[in-house]
C-alpha cells in the first residue's frame, strides 16, 4: 500500500506541475538586470510562482572591452554577481524562472555600439551561434533577447540585420540551444525590427518594445502607442514596458495604462521592466505590482 500511495502522490504532483506550467505560460514578466554595474542579485527580486519570470542579462556583446567589433563572437559584460552558480540557485528556488542574455545594448563604456553589416554573413552567423551556445552552456541560459539600438542609415536597408539575426535565432531554436527569443525595438529602430519580425516572427516569442522612449506620459497616449506597436508587430507578443525612475509614463499611471489597454479589448500578456538595478532603491515596487496585476488579470479570464 505504501508503494501504491507513493506512486499516486508522484503522479498527482506531476499532474499539478504540468497544469501549473500551462498556467504560467499565460503571463510573463521580463526584467533586465546587471547592465549598470550595480551589484544586483537575482534573489533580491520578488518572484511570484504563478508567472513565467524571465531575467534578461545585460549584455552579451560582440566586441572586445575597447568596443572593437568581434565579428559575431559574443562575450558577457553583465555584473559578476550574476554568476552561473547564482543562476542555478534562482532556478532551483523558482522553477518558473528563465534567464536570457540580451545582445548588444546601447554602449560599452563610452563606446556606442552599432550594428555593422558583416563582410561575411555566414561567418558572422557561425561565430554568433558558437559563442552564444557557449554562453548558454556556461550560464545555464534559456534564451536570447536582441537589443541592437544604433544603426547607420544604410546598415539595415540591405536586409543584413534581418537576415543575420533571423538566421541566428532560427538556428539557436532549431538546434534546441534556446527555448525563447525576444526583440527590443524602440521608436528609432522600429524599421529594422519590423523587417526582422516580418521575416522571422515565427521564432520570436515576445516584443519588448521600449515604450518609455516614446515620450508618452498619460494612460490614453500609452494606449494609442500600444495600439500602434500591436499593428506593427503582433498584439499577442507585444509587452507593455516601464522604466524605473526614468523616461515615459511614471508611477501608478503605468498600471492605469495597463487597465486601459485591457478595457479596450487587448490582452496584457506580460510586462517588461528596465531594470532590476534601479529597483533596488524602491524595494521592487513595480515588479511586485506588475506581477499582482498580471495574476489578477489572469484570474479574471
């Protein structure tokens, strides 16, 4: 009887875990972390078990410490407190956590990082695949976020960005190196990302549009902006975004905007926050309240 009882409990727990995973898959919390040099830690951030919580490490960069391009060979530049062991630990404490690496970002020190059209696209893709696979294995990563933010005017018209990044994401997913891929456009980079999404949207899971760069500061304007980005990409994949103590809509007006988005027929499938580094000083108020909103929104469906 003891063995039968044990087997029943095991099957029951597995069934519950399966149902919980399905439930979590409905809402996602994206949080950038580790890009500013602040000694931030994963275990400082409040994590609700009913949400897929994705930490996005800033940044993996295909440049040397002086900012010289490395032809697709990416290296980690996030703070050392976000170590491989700490990633294993946070995943052990919270099975709903995934950890991703964001590619590029705005700058490395004082050097502004720009997308450059590789002389040999296939070599860039091969180098990127190999170096990212190594990062995934070393840091126990689950996915990649694409955050190239500076383009020369002629550097995306050729389609090189769309092709190189799209083929890279496809290869990483097809080879089961990563399970999730996101992109992070903002108002000045919408065009190349629209091209990327149009050609490779099937391998892109979420769009972390940087709404805080769009200079919208009221719920109504945020709704209008969300409606535009939903048309440009995919309304189910676009996540409203908030910058802590930064640009764009601020304070509880952000949550008023989320309510307004839902009242106008959209589903808020997740929230992106920049960043955990800045939230240390307010006890992660916006992370707590965003997760509470998502959980309440889920329960009302």
